[in-house]
């Protein structure tokens, strides 16, 4: 994956004037054009002369309007040189607005009140990011098998499943650790939670990479895309990054203010850019993104998966890194892309909730029309709704008990009741039973319409 590095403005052709370059840049901005990298612009501008002229104007305009971040190393400015900067785009502003409206703790409380249940079975959503993040890093296990492993608490069978289980542990950890400050030791611990016990010789859990580690980022053709900071500079660089993480930019009343979404994306980038570990950098970076969003009160991010979208277009994810690195650490490219992904992920989440409410209504109407409603309480209706919304998914009594805040016996009785009514199917798993969800509400209607016959195994 080749990205053409922008020319230095100091090497601009003598026949290019700042006045003409500035006019081109202004025209570009007034037209509402996207924040494009030189590598993208070169395919859109007819001549080299016009391209160089436009780029010179854009470069200086972006320099003047940028926020400069306090990530410069004390005593050695060359560790991160030039100083990282960012321009706030309309995509970022829109994404921040979406996040504020739809993912805050207040929005979550209002949304979940509609379920009429103390808690709701969201295991599929809480596990989704752990599974997709690991798959993005190469885990070969399917989402269905991985979800089954997490829900049953089954021991991982291979390294791919160990990756997913480790990522699940890490996501659980960041969702529970609260607002405690980060230091280098805690960063090491976070990575060790994710990768410990997979292949310790490869991952070196809880350790920074050493000078003897030849760590580079390559593409599928083994072309070197990124050579990270030399190992001897990692600790001071990470100390400065931790200072940045711990600074409450979201409460600042001056130009240092950063919206939590923007800052979380910057933290995500910096871990990937510094690449402090032999392996597990991407998973750690994304976990830190989630931790920061949760710390700042955006509780819906327990259920929102960005990696599901990133793994669908991994080349764009990599390019977002490369655009920033090749253009003097202009973080705009990466943060803009990350915000676009977050907006889509939030929409997927809210659409899922809307579908749950719709399915619940359809199921309730059907239960009343068949006379089954008298045999189902509110909690069982919530469980049945989730089952139908997630075809072919396994449920356990322990999971239901934990998520719905009831005893194991009550959860088991709920599952047995739904099984008796033909809304779920009981299956043997070890010494106990697990319960499988049906294909759809339409299947249930077909069963009940078939002269009262019970569903057969072929229906599942």
C-alpha cells in the first residue's frame, strides 16, 4: 500500500506565489471539499503545477487553523517531531453531536426504560467489539463460534479463540476500571490482560518492545508501511502520552479544549503510531479509545463496536494512519475517519435497539392473539424478544441471571417456561442445559398455525 508523501512547502517551485496558492486553498474550502491528503488530491487535479500550487495553499491554511497538541517530549523535541496537530472538520463536529445525543448515560437510561426490565440481555453487543477487534488482527474464529465460547465460558481451543477471550477480558477491564489516571505501568498491564497466555514468546505480555525487537508495520505484500519510534525512546514518549491522557481537555475553557470523541481517537492513533509492544498494539489502542469514552460518561460504548466496521475496510483504516504520518503528524486524517466510523457504529446500535422494540411489540401482539400472554411475565417477554432478535444464539441460565439481576433458579425457570411454549429450544451442554433461540417470529407463527403441533428439530 503506497501513499505518496506531500512535497515540502520549502521546496515549492519559484513560479508559485503564495497569493495564488492561498486563493486556490480558499476556493477549495468554500466549496466544502473534504480534507484530502496530497495522495488523494493528485488524482483529482489535472496538472502538476496546479496540484503543487493548491497543496502549498492548503498546507499553510491548515497550519494556521490547526490545534497544536501538548504531546511534545520534554528535553527532546525530536521524539515526536513535528508536533502533532489537528483541524476540526464538519465530519468530526457531526459525529460529536451524534455521540452527545445518543450515547450518553442519560440517553441510555431513557432508552432502556422502554424495555420495562431492570436489565437487558446485551451480551451479543458487549462481546461484538472483542470478537471483531481480534478478527481485525487476524483471529480466524467465526463470530458465531466466538460468541458461543464467551457465553458458555468455554476454554479457548486455539490461539484465535485465545485472542478473542483475551480481548473480551480487556474490554471488561476498561469498562470497570473507572477514571483512575493512566501511567506506563498501567498501559503495560492493559496489554498483558489482552495477550497474556496466548503465545508469550511472541507477545511478551506486559513488556515494552526492546532494542533487539525488529518491529515494523507491513502490508499483505510485506512492504514496510511504518517504522515506529526506537525502543529506547518509548518510555519517555509513553510518559508524555499518559500526561496527555490524564489531562481533562474536555473541561478546558481555552483553546486546549478537545471533545472526548476527538481525544479518544487521538489516543487510539498514538498507541498505534508509537507501537510500544511486540504485538497487541491495535487491540490495546482500541481498548483505550473505549475506556476514554466510558470515562467521560458515554455509557452506550459498552455496546457499540467500531471494529466491526473497521475490519470490513481494513485498507482505509491503515491509510488513515499513513496519511497522518506522511503529512507531518496531521491527525485530522485519522480522527476524521475514526469519527465517520463512530457515526456509523452508533447508527447500527440505535437501529438494533429500534428493531428490538419493534420485535418486542410484534411478539407481544402475537402472544396476546394466541392466548399465550397469560403465561409470560414481563421479564420472560424481554428474554423472548432478545432470543428472536438473535437467531441461532445460545442462552445460558447464568447469563440470564447476571444480566437480568435474578437468581440462577429464576433464570432457569424462565428459560424452561419459554421452551415449554415453543419460543426456545433446550440443548444438552456438559452437565447442564443451554437454550437456543429460534430463527424468527415468523417461524413461531408457522409452528402455532400448524394445528398446534410442536416444532421439530428441523425447524431450528
